[in-house]
């Protein structure tokens, strides 16, 4: 009786293993999942808030030189996009009696903070996709630096903080990857 139970358990185990092997052979969901994880590992998430800011700068940013009601040319000292970034994105009444307002620039920075956190979590792996991610993140920082220095709509404190986050992504990612690799490979200090 005991041998019959053991044979049934072993038979069920072998059948389950064969079913799993058969599913891996089709490769549809497993390969798609692997492909999506690889893209997620390579793709720096801070591209999303930077792209959002670029889109906002292209759509809503006006010229830095305008004319007043007398027809005189007036140049502003601030970025044309600054007025759009200062607009209220979200507002809530607080118990204290005041209203808490989240501006559009603050909303972009809040999203960037969340993405920076996810990027630091991703950098704990030591695969090839992580190295590619760091290289693309470095290119993103260089692009942000060029935009900040040369384009009028990017000379805002919101974009400066966003650019600083891209730099922190590169630095923290490389440091975390090196520490993780040393731990994985068991490098000793002495």
C-alpha cells in the first residue's frame, strides 16, 4: 500500500514536470515575459519625466521676447515655461484651513522621485542590462545638461532638479551595482 502511494506521488511529480517542460517549449508567455523584463531593465525610467517636461516645453513654452501694449519689445529674464510650471495641478483643503496646492512642476518632480527610487532598486542586479541601463542613463544626463545650458524653456529650477536626479541615477546606480557585484562575487577587503 505504501509503495502504491509513493509510486503515485512520483508519477504525479514526473507528469507535472513534463507539463512544465511542454509549456516552456511553446515559449509564448515565457518569452514575452522575459522580453518585457529585459526592456524594463534596459530602459531608464527617468526618461518618462524628462520626456514629459520636453513635451510641455514644446507645447506650452512661448517666446522669451514679447511685446507690450505699446508695441515695445520686452524681454523676460525667466524661462517662458515658468508660468506653466507654476500653474496648479492639484489642490486639496487641509484641516488647518489652508489649501495645499501641487503645481505642475512639482507633479513632474514627484513622478521623477518615484522613478528614481525604482531605478535604484533596479541597479541592484548585476546583469548586462544593468550596464546598458547605466550607459543610457548617462546619455540622458548629458542630454539634460545640454538642454539646461542651451534652451530657454529648460532654465528652470524644476528642470535643474530633474537633471540632478538623472545625475544621481547614474552615480547611485553605478555605486550600487559595484557594491552588489562585490557581494555577489565575494571580493574580500584584504
